[in-house]
């Protein structure tokens, strides 16, 4: 089987250039992880065939998760799998639990969520509704 090479370059919202190369056995899952990284680092606009762009009116995945937590989970303690299931129900998109956990960890780091329990099963709750609404 021939070696495949996929190279992706993009600029995030701050103008920083990111370059990623995958070489070898390239799978759909590996490319999906790269696309998750791209979305996490600044989102992307979809380029239409005519040269125009299409932006997602619901924001990027991180913003949708933040909004989902604010609107549906702000009054209770929840697990990452709760967010995953609710995201699937609302947006019809499967998101790996590892991606959900990464986003939740970032929300904790930003002081928007509090976390208790252990790494085996973190429990999250909204720290401050005002700070979650205004990142």
C-alpha cells in the first residue's frame, strides 16, 4: 500500500498559521481528529464553489457546547457523557467523548465550570452564569 501524505495549513482567528502533516496510514478517524483541532483552534469557514464562504450560524463546536451547558445544564451537576448525549440530540452530530472532555476542561480552566470527583468520573457544574454567557 502506498504511503499517503495529507498536509493542512490554516490561520486561526488571531492570524497564527498552523501546519499539520499526516504521513503513513491515513484514516478517516485521524483526519477527523485534525479537523477537531482546527475547529478548536479557531474554527473554519466553509468555502463554497463560487468562492464565497459559509459560516455556521450556531458558532463552532466549542461555542455550541458552552451554549448547550448554559441553556440546559446550568441548574445541575453533569458528566461529560451527559453533554455528549445532549449535543447529539440537539445538533445531530456525534462528538467523541475525548473532545467533549477537552472542551469541558478548558471551560474549567477559564473559571466557567467547576469540577469535582476524580479523573475516572469528573462531575461538572456551572460556576458563574454571567461568566459563561460572556466569555
